[in-house]
């Protein structure tokens, strides 16, 4: 799936913050910091937990972040986790001003299906606990 920030812009540091918060989620949820990982300037591979892997690729010129999950069985869960983290970044760091479109890659890899925007609308988080925030958001999806 793809997070497209091109209607506004992708602020510097959002990609890095996403990687850090996924690592924090891994530690809090599974008691270990991403047992397998690879980091580069615009790429990250993380094993979040048992059977949960994610590849992240930042496209600076396209103002987007592509997320690829390790298996179709974990797609929905990882999509929810990543979406929740973007919402956390938006409310805590960007004051709600970060705007994006969320797409799922089509079967033929060129067409994208727009995800219903209403699924992303949620009130600001009450607390700063990452686990409870992600769990609360996933329950609404």
C-alpha cells in the first residue's frame, strides 16, 4: 500500500519517525526490538513480530511512502498498524496538518484503488501510549 503526500508535501523526518515508532511497537508488543531489520536512507525492512514483516520505501520526489508487507495474511493487521502510526505522527507532531491519500496496489501494480477516506477520520488521541492508541484505532477499522 502507498501513502501519498503529494497533494501537500511529505515533511522531512516522517519516514524516520515511522521506522522508530514501528520499532517501539515491536518492543512493546513482543518484547524485542525488531529481531530482523535493515536500514538505509530511504528504505527499511523490519520484522515487527512473529510473521509480521514490513518493507518501507520513501520516494522523496513523489512525496510518498510505499509499504510492502511480508505476507497477504498479515496485510490488514500491518495496514492498521501503519495507518495508526501515521495518525499518531499527525496529531502529536504535525498538529493534525499532515494530509495524505492512502492507496492499495492493484493486482497489476500500476493501478491504485483509493481507500475510503472516512475510515481514516478519527478523533485526536487522548493519551500517548502507543499500544493503546493503535489498539483503539484498529478497533474502529
